[in-house]
């Protein structure tokens, strides 16, 4: 969960937890000093999280992830541990796993034996309106996240083949460089830092639950017969975990329930339940898959406690 994201304050988080029988929640920050899409960035500092933990120590576990490009990031992690931070997260910055600053950052995270929650998102073009008005608003919705990317896909095809709206689209789109999306270098970091419990989520991670992917969708759709790279990584590396929070996790489990049930059964030691401030019926979806009691206990509680040991 995040304090301050989607207008969710501390009373709202406690209310959601009580309504859903949730004993404890991890509270995560979001810090990026130079976000490429500034209008989409919502700074979520650690101070309110530490205050929430101090007030309700039995309900909240505080996490904090400073921006790795900050020269003081390592020092800030160490100071935060001294203040009671139990994990590093959410790491959601537009850099790649191969970046040298990540290596320095992970050295500090490993030295404190912290779990690391990180986000993965592919590069893309983002339409940024240059003026106000209904037409600009409409293009911004249709060329970004509306209809799971379908409208973006077909509008770009239309512009490419006919020239209609091409100039307008090209003038107002900004390159978003992605977030920690390079799986090859992620694998190298898993090998390099075996004492860190890496916990992955985000659309790029969950889209790779299958081999087949279509460029039309932000969140992949449809049934599939073969698992993607995340299955191999979870199987191969004992220090990689994943959380099913947010639309990305919910969508990955819902799109093919038979395959999702098989995935959860296979990786029940590695999967963590979460919401990421959404009200999606993820708990109901999990229960509908009729996993064994021990598997559900691991996903809902035991795995989260184990990675904090």
C-alpha cells in the first residue's frame, strides 16, 4: 500500500484492512528526483509511513526506497534502517538494472539484508497535451492508457498509414524510457546479490507470465499455453519473489485462470498478495482458484513474513 496515492490516507487504509481481514500491510514510498513524465509522478516520502508505523506498530511495516541516482542514497538507506525501515521499496525509477548506480545501491541494500520491492515497465511514447481543451484531453486519453492501449495502437496505425493526426501526435509525444525493464540484467543482479530478496511487480513483469505478447495491449490479454520468462526466473533463483498487486497482477491471474492456477501452485513459495491501493477483487479471484490451504496461507501471509526475516 501507499500513503497518499489515489487519495488514500491512513484512516482509509485502516478501514480497507479491517473490512478485508488484513492483519498487516507494507507501506511503500515512491521517490524519483528527475521523473521523465513529471505530470504522472506522485512523490510519496517516508516520513508519513514512519509516523503511521509509530502510531500502529502492529498494523504497518515501513519500507523506503530513495532514488539510486541520489549521491546520498546509500547513506539515506542506512539512516532509514536506524529509524525502523524494514525493507526497500517501492523502487520505481527510470533507469536500467545495468546502470552502475544500481550496483552501488544494491550493495547497501544487501548489507542491511533488506527485501527489495521493485516496479517494471516497458519504454513507450506518452502523449502530453500542449494545450487545454476537449480535443487535447481526448487525444491524451486515447493515445495513453484508455482501453488498455487498444485506441493508442489503432490511432498510431492510422497516423502512420494515412498521415491523419501524424503531425499532432509526433509534436506532442514524449519518450518514456521505461522502469527497470531489462530482464537479462535483472538476472545478473539476482546472481550478483543472492542475499537480497527481490520482489517484482508491474506491467512489464506480469506481461511476461506468457511467452506470447501483443504490442496492442498495456496489460496482455487472452489465454496462453506456455509460461514466459518470469516462470524460469522464479524457478531458477531462490531470491526472486513477486507480488500480485495492482491491475497488472490482477490481470495476469484473470486472463487465463487455468494457467494462473498452475502458476500459483508451482510458485506458491514465491508469490505475495498485495493491493497497491486498488479495490480490485483480487482476494475473491484467488479464492475462486481453490488453491490448497497451505498455498493460500503462504501467498496471503507466510511469504511476506519470511522475506522480512
